[in-house]
C-alpha cells in the first residue's frame, strides 16, 4: 500500500528572513537526480521513503534537495 504525496507537501521550512521589506522563506525541495525535475512523488513511506519522478520515471530512495526562496504572503 503506497502513500502518494506531492513533493510540495514535503518541503521543509528552514528560516525566515527579510529582504527589501519583503519576507522570504527558505525551503528545501527534492529533485530528480536524473532529469533535475521537481515533479516527484513519494510512493511509499518508511524511514527514507521511496520516491518516483513523474517526468522521467526514475525511482529510488535518495533524491537530492536544493534550497529555494519562496515569497511569503503576509498582510
């Protein structure tokens, strides 16, 4: 029985900082080591998880992560 979740649900919040009066949030997101796509999904849970790339079909347990800056909307 596989748990299928979008990678965006698995991003990890690292820090919040201020940049030119706009708030940005740094996040880590997994990407495919073969095609570099971020369109991946977890197909089964466990300690490390088993990930599948939606774009090229690559699957495995070790998908690298990269840091991104995402603008945080605040009012």
